[in-house]
C-alpha cells in the first residue's frame, strides 16, 4: 500500500509505502468503521492540507481518501470518530516530510 499526504500545490505531495503490518492495521481499522450515513462530509480546501490518499487495495475500490474523520471509499463514506486512521497516517508522515511540514500537519489535526 502507498500513502500520499495531499498538502502541496506546485510541488509533488509526499508519498511512501507502508509495510505489511501497517497495511493490515489499515485494513482492520477500515473494516471496523460504520457508514457515516447522511453526515455532511467536510470539503477539503483548494490549498493546504487536504487529507491522505491510500492506494493499493485489492478489489473494487483500489484507493480511499481520508480527511477530517471521514473516509471516502469509492463513494462509500465511513465515519472515523476520533480520526484514528488520519492520526496514524500523520504520525507516520514525520519520516517523509520536513519537520515544519509535520508540525503544520499536527496543528491541522488538533495535536
């Protein structure tokens, strides 16, 4: 699986490959989430932090987007109360982004 931090305009967004243990954790977390129902999903801004994209899933939905406690799995919206997946991905990003970018990301996520 690959993860992309969607944050930049004009330069490539950071991307990294997660190992099998992290991949399994992501799949298990997604499997345990409920549908968001009719909750209003926040729209990412045109500039700045726009969430994470995870690709490399097998099956009908190869890519999911994670933003502000919601996961868009090919149109199926899941609610991640507490943003646990987003926070896990943000923590991993510190190995792939400059420290100021990581600090800005933590602020965006309320940490």
